[in-house]
C-alpha cells in the first residue's frame, strides 16, 4: 500500500482492502474461464494478469478512490508441486529453503533498468525527489490504482513458478515497511528462530492459541517497528511444513 499525503492515507487503505477482499476471487474466476490448451503455466499467468487488470480497472471509478492513490499486491498460490507467486509494486515474497532466503518476486523499483526504460519509452519522466519517482510522485513502477500516472504505472504482475522441495520451510509475504529495514536474510533468520521457539512451546487444547506462523508474523512486525521503519507494514507468514496432500501418482 502507498499514498502521497496523509489526507489520502484512508483512500489508500481502501485500495489495499479492496485487493485483500476481492483479488483472490477474481483469480479464481479467471482461472475457471481458462483452459490448459497452452499449458497450465500459461493458464495461471493469464488468470493472474486478468485478475490484476480487473482490480486495477475498478479504480477508474473516482468514487472509490482518487487517481493519486494505489496499492501493491502480492499473491501466492500453493500447489502440491509448485509455489506460484505474482506481484506488482514493492511488496515481496521470500521463501525459506533450508537456511536460505530465496526471493520469489523482484520489487518494481525505478532502480530496475528494464522498468526505467519501459516508463521512459512511454514518455514518462523520472524525477529525483528524495528518491527516483515517476513524474516526481511515485517511487515504484507498477501498482493497482494510481490512475493519474497511467500509462507509465501498470498493473501487470510478474509471475514466477518455483518447484517445491522437502527443504522448503516457510514463506514471508510483506510490504516494503518490513523490507526497508530488514534484509531477506535477516527476516528469514528471525523467522526461523521464532518458529523454533513457537514449536517448543507446549500445545494448548483451547481454540485461543494461534498457529506458529501467526506468531512469527507478529514477531517480524515487531522487529520492523523496533528498527524504526518509516512505512506501514503488512506481514503474512505461510508455514510450508504443515502436512500437504500428495498428487495422485499416475502409471
């Protein structure tokens, strides 16, 4: 999520909340419309791109939010064999595999030469205003919303497919409020330590106890604020060590 003034913060929350509540439904609808004619990867790419486009298109209606606000959006789809990640903006998805931190998305920042060239090719200006910004306003190159900066700011997600392994431990999905103050390696190390601590705790029979992943996310949130992050922070942790159904073996 991002905004350009405090008065627009509420509207920016509206965009991010809309994405949180509706984007996954759009992905499911777009998947159902597709076929495997061009392969399952292509079907997922089309479904995700169409869903992001629909969410972005909703904010052409100015009654929902001003054209000056928008949101990042990250999605992860888990199959028994693959991790599918999609992202626009500077939120990030990081996989812990063994002790290693593996980013599954690449931030849409203006430090990326490919993104910089795309914007300039369309006539957009890049202005140094504290950091590189499109038209002196936005410091990222893709987002949902921000219709005042079209066609330079696009909502097309980059999609990655990562085969799952037995060494995969967890995923961290977080906004730049976390990644601005914690590196991928540090965030994964802290999360692994918190997972070990949580799993050593005696199990409670009552329904009030949280799964370890929730407490790990809370710990990362706390660490971000302890490190004096200057941005809002959203964190989701997905435990990949939970039992999962195996695909049926075909002979």
